[in-house]
């Protein structure tokens, strides 16, 4: 099963299943997600496998995909209302600086690294 996760223009994290015209449309998983970044942990030659580098999908080589043992995900969440200080703020999303304007909305970054357990001892 192929699943694609993305953030739409309405700040909703969505999941699109399938990869053909017969597959159903996307489903909203959660709202209030302004940005998402994913890095893939590529293992070295040792067992158990340990990620020795984290790279984005655009930087992955064909050989790297077979050695992915972790996925690091960062989400920048945003509130629906604007009760806060209007100062511009910078947020770090896995090494990328995201600057947001003075819309007075609360934001927070959540980061999680997930081990792909079936890949750790291959």
C-alpha cells in the first residue's frame, strides 16, 4: 500500500492512499499543521543497524533507500486564534529555519524519531 502524507493549504495534515485514479481521495488526519519535514536515517554497515546520517527524500540515493532504519519527523503546529505577542519568531524544523510573520498565533514544533524495527537487524 502506498501512502503519501502532506500538509495542504488549509494547514491540514492529509493522507493520500494508493497511487492510481481508482484510489479514494485524501483523508484529513489533523488540522493546525503549518509545516512538516521528514528526514530518513540511513544506517552504516554495523548490526544492529544505527542511523549514521539523516537526509531528506530529495538527497537520498537509490542505495540509501534500502538502508533506511529510522524516520525523523518534525511538525510546526499553529493555533486557530491569535492571542499572543506579535513579534516575529523563528522556528527550527530539523535544521531548517522557518520564519513566521506577526499574525499573533501560537506555534510549537514537535519532533519525533521512529525506529523501523523490522530494519534494525537486517
